[in-house]
C-alpha cells in the first residue's frame, strides 16, 4: 500500500475507507477508545471542569524543518488547552485529503501525530477522513479538537491581568514563522533554522506548580506573533503593555531573515513558545521554573503590564526611544499553520 | 549580527545625538527623501531623541506611493489580458487605483503574482512559453538596473514572452518639484542611499547648487541617518549648501558605472505622472526603441484603449504627504477611513509609505 496514492474512493465510506482507517489511522494512533470505532468517543475526565478547543491546519509545505502538519496539528490544539491552564487529555482529528496524495506522505504525517501525542500525553480518540478531488484541497488539511481537565480555582485569563504584572516569554520568538517561510519554494535563503513546534503542557505544569495562584494569563503567540498576543491582551484587559526590545530573545537567523525580507520578528509566529503574565513578586520564580524545563531554557522577562496607554503596546527600543508595537497588518506569512 | 549591529550601537547613537543637540541652534526642517528613511526613523524612535530644533518630514521617495492611480488602472487592465501573468513586487498588489486593486483583479481571476526579484518574472516566462508575462516595473534608479539586466538577459536567452510595463521613475525631478514648487520649507535633504549607490552622490549636487539646500546621502540604519542629520545641521548652521556622503560604504561620488550603463542601454527619460506632484518632465524611465519589443503598453495597446482617465481616491491627501506638506496624522482619513487593512491611499499600503510607518510605529506619548 505504501507506494500508492490516496484516491477519491478512500473517502467513499467503503472498503478502501475502512482499510485506510484500520491500516493507517488505527495502527498509528492506537488506543482502546479509538479502536472501539464508535460514532463518538466516550472518555472519562477527572473533575467536572473541562477546557475545549478546535483548530485547523493548512500549512504549506506539509513538511518543514523542525516539524510537519501532523506535529503542528497536535501541538496547536494541545497548546491552546495548556494556555487555559488545563491538562490536555484527548484529541479528535479530521483529515481533508486531496486525491493523489501519496499514501506514504499521509502515513508520515500520522506517525508524526502519534509520536507528538505520546510526547504531549494525549490520546487521539476520534477522527474523520474526507477525500476531495484534485485541486479541491492542497495535499492535506487537518482539523484537531481537544479537551483538557481544568484544576479547581480561578481559570487563567485576560481578566486577571493587573498593572505591574511582569511579562515573560519562554524562548526565542519567530522560529516557526521564518522556518516555514524559508522552507517554501521561491525564497533564495538557506538556513539551519528549525520550527519551535512543541507541546507545552509540561512547561505550563512546571510554571503553575512553581507559582501557584500567581500566573495571571498565558498565551501561545502563534499567528501574528508576540505583537498580536500583547495587543490582544492590551485590548482585552483595557491596560497597557510595555516591553524592552532588547529583552525579547530572537535568534540570529530569524533576525537576519527578517532584516532581508522586511519583516518584524515580533510579528512572526511561534508554535512552541508561551507568553506569561505573572504577579510582580513571582516573576523571578516563574523565570526559574521556565528555564528549568527543556522547552523554556531561553526564557526571559520582557516587560510589564501598565496602567498607562491602555489598549496599546509600547516598545522601548535599544536606543532608548519608545514607539508603538502594532498588530501586523499584512498577510505575507500566509499558511504557516 | 554583522553589518547591522554596528550601525545600531546605542552608545554611538547617543554620541551623535549629543553632537546634533550641541550644534543645532536655529530650528530646521529636513526632508527624508526616501520612504525607507521615514520607516527607519519611526521604527527606531529617532524623532523624539533628536534635539527639539530638528524636525523631520517625509518626502516623495516611495515608488509605490507616487504611482498615479491612472497608471495602476492600466496595470490592472494589463493583468486582465487573457492568458497573461502579471508579476509585481508585493506592495503593489494592494494599492488602490481608481477602481479596484490588483488584489481584487486577482480575486476576479487574473493571474497576479508577487515576486521578490525581476528574475522571477523571467523564470515564469521560461516556464510558460505560451503565455505573456508582464513585469510591472516600479521603483527608482536603485531598482531599475535589475529590471534592465533582466530584459537584456531575456534577449540573450531568446525568451520572447517577457514584457515590461515601466512605471520606473527618476528621483531628481521629484526633488526639484518639491524644492522648486514652493509652499514647503526644506532646510536640508536626507538623500536616498540606494539610489545614490547607482547614480552617485554627485548626482545630487543640483539640490545644493541650484536650490541652496544642503544634502546628506544616508544609509538606512540609525547611525547612518543620525550621521546624515549631524552633517545637515553642521551645514545649515554654517550656511553652507553641499552634498555630503554619509553612506560611503555603499555610495561612491560617481555611483555604480555598470548599473548606470545598464540603465542607459535599456531606458530613456520620459515624462511621467506622479501621485501628488502631477506630470513631471523627464521624470520617468521609458524603454528605449531597441527594447520596444518588450514594451507591454505597445504589445497590449488594445487592452489599454478603454481605460478611463485615473482619479485619485476622494479625500485622500497622499499627495500632500508626499510633498512633505502634511504629516500623516493630519489627514482626516488617517486611522479612520484609511488603515492598513482597508487602505484608501498608497501611503498606507506600501512598506515604504509614510502613513503606514506612522500607523505601525506611531510615537508613544
């Protein structure tokens, strides 16, 4: 089967569909709930409070340095759950496959999803497959949904932000956006840069354990990057954000590529970083907790929440000036997730 | 990062700022010719760091912004030629003409492609020998040599289906129009570094000699710009009008002879329409007769017959912004009807546009 391609009949609901589910999806994403093949997965959840989210992935190319659409589809949803302070548990995955996609390509993606799910401590318990004719999709699109268990107590959120809260980022920003952009055809750039794509449940757990009650709000700065996340927080909380340009970690390769392409690294997407707002007294402890985890080794304190300039994000430049940091407007970085 | 960090050094910047503050006594207003300079000034927050006697204003040096609406309408008509591929640099896709943009033409079925190099258009012509590939040529003397070299290569390789719609422009006629037009006070010009790398710093001597306005050619990093401003202050205080080269690592007095020769082989000066400045004599770069077979306007003349005369968007004051007569926040449409998501005028679209720079970087209170 591995030299074959996906046919429209693979989505027809007949023998080929069943063979695809059995030989590929069930084989790699194996667990008792999925194996039961019921119309809906029945899962037990500790506690009654759940976090629930969904996300679609249309990244081009399907495979890029540091990841692929499968790893991204697991991480994206797992990380959205983790940012709510939830422990990610179960995922559903829907595949829209273009007729003619090599079977081996699909298998590589599903194997990667299975590996990432194990890494993240989640199981894929429900799924769906549709095949569309050539040109009806670009290779493969994946939608994942996920549920996670929330601990007791006040949920994390923008409403908890207070002036004076410190802002932290868990590592260098922009790796994913630039790695995907460079991997695309047409850009005459070469680099060893890899996507930061990673499941962040463990990192969040380490942070919450170290600073119980002091973490206000978490977000993974995906599309729109750090600038979009901070602007969302500023608008949502009716407070200001102030960050030091020099404190934000950015890899040399990312800076160089951004300089050449006229992009701002603060607008470039991450898929394995988090931004945290923590109470002022807990900032150093939070920083230590992040740095003590392999996925947070490059963490930095980058600024603070302010009562001044509500709704706006102000950047203190290396030259000592202050300027606004706006949401990105363009769509230069389309289809990066 | 080499070639960047050394030109952003905070200590060196403070030293230059102190020198400017010590030397500047009378209030001056310097024009950043280049949109690239306007962006760098706002991105690095230089305005507020400068002595209060030194004011900076934007100029006409954003090639996307000065493209007249009528020229865009014709480019959109060319994009709709059946079978054609229209290749252009990214920003042009979203600039409003009189009726729509290249982006809306693309949504309507036209094959409009953003390229990062004119060679990408040549590659598309090779890949699609049965289809005309029309390169929308936008840019000043810094961009045009690459386009000239691409057309020469297409001839050498025998690729017949690459055409150019040249909206290329020359910088000096625009500076003359602003300085000679009156109404806008300019005590110094921050000269365009990339253009001067091609045409030479000496090409800007008319600014000093004919208009008595000092000029300092500048690069695009903070120290480059501050160095140029320091030299302009020095000249303005001494009452001297000369051309200083504050970008010697890229700019020679005579420029780049090979690039200038390529320009001269392929292009000749012709009248051109500028948004905000009107038609300026000998301010455009048209194809020479030897390259008439590459001229999209001639090859697809029938597609252009029907295009009505262009109209600038109602209420848009990009023209005043481009002459330095208005700061972007002074335009009634700024941040209200005109935003980067829904731009009315080109200055809000282009990555070199003054309105886009003000919107994006603002200046925090």
